[in-house]
C-alpha cells in the first residue's frame, strides 16, 4: 500500500485521537493533511496540528485568530518554526476541510451535523471512512447516491466486522447479518429497574471508552438501533435479515450467516484502533494496528438474546427505517434532545426512548429526501421532543 493522504474530521474526539495514534504507528502508510474539530478543546487541536504539520486546520467554534495564536504557542513549545497552516472557522469549517483533496477522509464527528461534511468528502472523490453513522442514517439515499462503488468504508467496529466477514462469500449467499451488542451498563435489568438509574451509571460502560452521547446511546441500545439502520444502508440487506445479539465481552464484533448455515465472525479485543486502521487502509490491513486475542489462558464468550421489552430502541429504529424518508432523522434528533435532558436531570432514563417513540408517532414524513427536508425534520423533531420532555419532567415532579 502506498502512503495515503488523510483528512481527519473530529480530531479531538475519541475516534480522532485514536486515528492519530494509528497514523503515528504507520507513518510510512499515512500522512495527515488536514484536521478539524468541534472547538471544545482548541488547545489539543493546535497541538495535533503542529504534531502532524497539517496543511489546513478547522474549528466549528471559536475564531481563526484564537486558533492561530494557540498553534503558534504549540509550535513554539515543540520547537517547530515556520508552521502556518490554512485555517477555517465556523459551522462550515468541517465541510470545507472535508473538501480538501485527499485519499481518505475519516469522519469521526458525532451527530447528524456530520452530514454536510460526509457529502462534501464524497463529492471530492476521497474514500470516506465513516465513523459518523448519523450522517448515513439521516442522509440515507442522499449519501448512497453520492457514493461511488467502494467509496464508502465503515469504521464502526460492528460494520467493519461485517465488511470483513462478507469476504467469506458472495452477496447472494448472505442470509443474515448479526450485530453484537455489549448490552451496556444495564444488561439484565428490567424496564422497571431502569426507571431509577442515574446519568453517572449510564456513562459507566463496561467495555468501551466513548463520548457521553454515544455511551448513553449504548446504555439505551439506541446506538444498536442506529447501527441496524446503518448496516441496512451500507450492505443493502433487508431490515428483517438483520438481528442483534447481546455479547457482553465485546470480542466478537459482528457476524454474517450464510445460506448453508455457516456463520463467520470477526473477533478481536475491544480496541477501535483496528477498525480505524482498516478504514484508513481498506481493503489492506495495517500490521500491528491492535493486539490480537490472547489464547494462553482460558476465556469464555457468552451470547444472549436481546430483551426488547426492556430495550425497545432497536425495534423503534427498524420501524423508522422501514418508513424511510425523514423518519430516521427524527429518531436521531429526538434521541439527542432526550439524552441532553436526561443528563441535565430533567427526565428519567426510560423517558429517553419514550420520547423517541412519541415524536416518531406524530411525524408526518416528507415526500422527498434532501438536505433541506432532513434539516426541517430535525428542527421539528427537536422542538416536539422538547415539548414531550417538558411534559415528562412535569409528570415526574408531581409523582409522590
């Protein structure tokens, strides 16, 4: 594999920082040419810029003058002279950065705000290594239509696993996709027991270290619902041929069942560096990207059926995907509002999925899918979710 030029969106987040570790471990394979981040940690973004000597750097928040000052300070501290990258600042910064010519754009942004950068990366002709599942989910056919064959490469560990397993047979031989779920911190609890869990407990994921939104989504299994939609769109497999099974150890990342009864699984210790490296190098593997399983001691892997009564989010996500149009965007937007309300102490844990269901039931849909219709649907969903959340908070306050 020849060295590839990489654009990294969301560089200061979990995916972004691990991607930079992958690049540092294989400088002969990857060179970062541009970075962008949300703006919550401009100091780290400046250090990353100096470390990589990225030609362009963007931030969604803050101004270019502050970022330039921080980059100069970081360069001085590192003993680097003459480094002066092109800067972008504002809500369109990530989209501008995504348009910069490169071999691969890794979209590690969290949330549907990643849609415009996703479309920009595809329009530029770069391979899109997609960790920002929300942009595919809300963009649906828009993103699919914009992607050339082989241009879209999954980075989520589950979808990376499926892409690897699919190499074992032809598409006509695929009977089912099986996504594994850790079960999150509340695996085994009943719906009644979930009513009183706290935000701190929801953030205590037993396996993965992720941001607060993704971690909470894992606790509700909303994240797995989003991943079902993502798998449906990525691999053109009908929703009724995509199952979820709970696997607490998070070593088997997903499986593909073939028509002859064979099931091919991809297994590795829970480390996002492996799917990130594969996303950057696809279809080639990056040597020593992550540690393999250790077979020198006894281990046990367990699998459990999904408790859909306690965790109905997967079923709701499938229903939204079947309705298509802007329903997945409404599912995602309502969830984001509900998660924020939960962490603000305004609602209980189970009200998150209840809010999604309520907002979805009222959504009229859209006759066509466009960036405008997606944005309009999200705006409507957020406003309606806030109304539902206010009602939930009021009811909770009056409970004896």
